C-alpha cells in the first residue's frame, strides 16, 4: 500500500474518528473498526501519490518564491 495515497485519501476520515480535537485526542477504536475502506490497485495508488508529490513540490516552490518576493518588496519599500 502506498502510504502517501492512503494518508491523502483517509486522513479526513481518521481525523474525524477522534473523540477530541485537542493535542491529546483519543482515537475512537470502535468506530474505526466498522469503517469499510476500498483500496484500489497499487498502480493507481502510485499514480495518485506521484501527482501528490509533484503538488507538494509545487507548493514548496511557490512558498519559496513568495518568501523571496516578500523579502524583495520589503527591501525595495524600506
């Protein structure tokens, strides 16, 4: 199983399974045990995971460019 795909696909479900959204949330094991999870072929998972990796890298690049632009604007304005 591709863990990047799994985390993307089901993190919302499992996040909602906790009894509290605090830092020390308790996992609702009984509810989790009755959940049915459909798992596609590994080739599909890998394809989605690759796209997610590309998306993560694009976001990182955009954040870096934003930071550089902010630094440039701060230098030019001040």
